[in-house]
C-alpha cells in the first residue's frame, strides 16, 4: 500500500466506478488515513478538502459505497475504486453519478434524471419542512433551467 501521498499535499485522487456497469460515479480524494479505512472497512472513505476532515461516503444519506476492487495508476498517485453503490445515487444533488452533465454545443446540459430527492435525504433535524420544500423547489427550478440550456 505504498501510494505516493506526497505529490498532492498528502492526497491521492480516487476515481469511483460502478463495478457492474463501469460508469464513473464520482471523484474524491483520500489521505493515508482515508485510504487505510477504505481498505480495512470495505467502505469508501474520503478526505474532505473543504471541511478538512475524513468522511465516510453515505454517512448522511446512507448511500454507502461497498469496495469491490482497488487499483492504482503507474505513478501510484491515484486510485480506481470499483464499488457497489448502496442506494439510488452517489451525487449529493440527487443523481446516480456526479457526472450528470454533458457539454453539448458549448453548454452544460443535464442528461440524467434524478434518482432521489436530496432535500429529503440530507434534511437535518434542524431543517424545517418549509426549508426542505424551498430547497427542493429551488433544485427542481435549476434542473429545468439546465435542461433548457439556460445558464444558472
């Protein structure tokens, strides 16, 4: 497990791929501890650069990633993690994959359907029903704008 964590300030890029379909689900980052926990537990764990802490994928949503296989690239500074996704989606915006937009004619276009409602899944106990509905409506409006090719 001698990955090169030094090239990118203690992190390696982790490409997460569905083991059955081959679809790329997301890209995250792992530090040494996140990688060790991923190997030991069999669940994908990442290092959040914005929150500066470890996070187990699915800790809020329940949509965990069961590790099936791990490979590394020739430079030992990136990993490909093949997983079984537990739940309807991996993306925090409600899609099966974080790669739900495609560049078409110079515009990013939403090409996938939502597989779950993120406002419901990520609702904290302090979030009111009104705020959840407003969040859901905001997300749906944004989706409609993206599908029609309008800029956000």
